[in-house]
C-alpha cells in the first residue's frame, strides 16, 4: 500500500491549457456546493473559464456528469476554502484541484486497494501472483491514470468490485451483518452515483445481493442503496427539474447534444470496430495495455466449472460482457481524449480476479513459468499504461500509440509533469527518476516473493526480456510522420505545464542572453522534432539572420 500511495501522491499531471472538461465540470460543481450550497456552476465558469460537459437549463449551467465524484470532493474543498478565508486569500484553482483529487479520488481508491489486496490473497497462495495482479490493476492499467484525476472511472470500479466482494462473502458464508448489507447496498448504488453507465453493474449486483443475502438483510441493503440514489435524484431534480432525468438532453454543446439525442442517450447501433478498439487495439485496448488480464479467459473457465464459485463468476462475467456490449452501442464509444478504454474501467477488477485464478492454476504445474509470465505482463502494463498515465492521461483522439508517438519524445526533450521534486526545484526527466525507480523496485519485489530461489531468479532474469518481446510490437508507430500525430505533439508541448523546464525552453533562455546561429539551429531542430513548425521556422530564420550579420 505504501508503494501505491507513493505512486499516486508523487505526481500531479495537470495541463490547464487543454481545459479538460472531464475534470473541470466536476471541480466547478464541487466548488459551487462547498462555497455556495448550489449545483449551479456559472460563477465558476466566470472565475476559472468556460468548460465543456455542462448542461444549460433555464439559463443556468450545471455539470452534466453524475454527481458522485463532485460530492466526494466537497469535504476537502470546503476545508481548503475555509483555510483560504482565514488567511484572507483567494482559492487557487490548481491547489483546489489537487485537494479534490486527493480527497475525492485518490483516498477512496487507496482504501479500496487495501481491501482488494487482501481479498486477492484468498484466491492464491502465491504472493508473487497476487501482487503481480494487484499492481497490474493499481499501477499497470488505465485505472492509474484516471485515479490521478478528479474523474469517476477509477472510483466507480472501486465501488463496483467493493460491492461484489461484500456480496460474494455473504454468499459463501451464508450470513452477513446488517452493517455489511448496508455497505453492499451503498456501494452498489454508488456505482451509478459516480458514473451513469455503471447502472448496468448496479442492477446485476442488486440481483446478486437478492440471492446472496437473507431476506431480513434486504432492508439493510436497500437503505444503503437509498443514500446514493436519493443524492442523484436530488441533483437531477434541482438541476433539470425531474429527479429521473439526467442532463444529457440539455448539453450546451450542439454536437454532443445531438449525439445524446440519438437512440438511448447516444446508444444506437452495435459497432464491431468498437469491440476491437475497446478490447484488443494495440495502443488503446484493454488486453494489450494490461496484458495480465489475458489470463482471465482461462480463470473464468475454471471458476465457472467449480460449483462453489460458479455464481460469482457468472456475475463477474455478466457485468463484463453486458457493459462491453452496451458501450459498443454508444456513438462516442472511444471516449474522446483518453488513456486506455475509459468506458471499460469498471471491468478491470472483475477481470483481475479470474486472471489470478488462471495464473494460480498454471503455477501449480509450472511455478517458474507462471512467475515469469506474471512479472513480464506486469512490466508491460507499467510501460504501456503507467508511463502514459503519469505523463499525460488524456491523449488526443489521433494518438493510438501513446508511448512511441508522444511520451518518448516528452522524455527525450525533458518534459515532466508536476511532481514532488518540483518543491525543491528539480524539474524535467530527472524529477521522474524516483517514480521510475519505484516501478523497477516494485517489479523486483513481486518476483522476489516467490518461495523458491529458482522461481525468483528465473522470473527476474527472464521476465524483462519477455516483457520487451511482448511490448515491442505494441510500441511500433504505424504512422510515423503522420500530420495528425505531429499536430497533437505540437499541441501537447506548446501547452505543457510546468513550462520552461524542457530542453527547448532552456536553450531559448540561453539564446536570449547569448544568441548564436548554431544555437538557434539546434533550437529549430528541437522544435521540429516536437512538430512545432512555426517555432522551428522562426528559430532558423533567426539563425540565418545571425549568420548574415556575422558574414558582413
């Protein structure tokens, strides 16, 4: 848990230049509730700037998102607001966002991970396999990227599988306390309180609870579920005039509103390309980006075969399959600017469990092979999911190989997100070394937990080359030099925050004090590599002018 806490708290990827509506709409509502006791966000769009993903009803703006994440951020934001009031200061938007992320997303997710780690331990005697699956979900999946942001994808996954664990325990023990039944109901309803598409999981888990819980505990379950349900209904009633009407039909942006008006809130026709894109696309699919989940296919077969785990497995499989199918009907199935399949974020824990079961069966026959595969696939998840997550967890739509198309150039040119070392004036790629070291040490720790020395050393020695073999084809850029890719890279580097610490910015600062033709040509080369043609042309023009001046 210390590793996870360090990984989530060390880095603060924040790019205000792109005006991320997925976070901003939620943050504005958090501020409105904490400061003014209202859902209306007009004052904050005036204070911090216009943002998308808002709905307009009777001339007032509201977040179109499910209210859960915004409300989770209220206590932390309120405390920060009170602190600024005492000091006679204005609320700093960046600090407010950091507080909302930590209290509204990171803290609930870390709490879930604590129980999730313990629960996984029941399904395998191998600490190596348990931790490989655990860290693949916590750090080696898109849940890491969305867990760093003030959005709902990661916390909705936590609510869904948290409810599943409670209900499953009740089913197998044959009993459940009133408190556990209440908590199960609370988490089941919280899924769609956090994210509207989570209603599928909410319905299926409610059915599971009706089977698993004794009738006298249904009341406790229902009372728990009532709290998030009433919260959603109150928000929709005050914002849109009807407790049963979400705001999607009132979306401010015409293009988005037209999408939601088609079919059932944007779900119209099944799209086969969505199935490919969500599950197996080399740069955006669930399985390539977190390859340890491939073993879930084997594990589900085992769980379904066992009579004791059959119902649990059916629920997990139903949630995974039905959610995927429904998302494939959505016109906007790819989710826009993303890191991984964000609309399938809820599935990750439900696939992690059978993945562990599948690996555990292999471990009984060939421990060294299971350990090596676990370490290798976890490493691939770290490279393909964790690295993009900490650098830029919202890639533009044209980006389909984030690491090779964007992140490698950012690292090469010394771009780095806000992180803890910035507090002591260490910037650029050097500031990311502690996080990279944490990732390497985590992989070594996973391998070292094998009880036999042979398995430990085989996993350590064969895991990295196998990971490279798996990751290499997934890293190949299929469109080198494509204009859409270079334009996206230019946008990212031009709007990068924190600014002024990359190679081009440092060189430009040096040239302002001591201009040289060679220096400006080098600057032009850096800009060109970043897709910034305008800046590259200006730098080369300056180099030409200096050379002409020197020739006189």
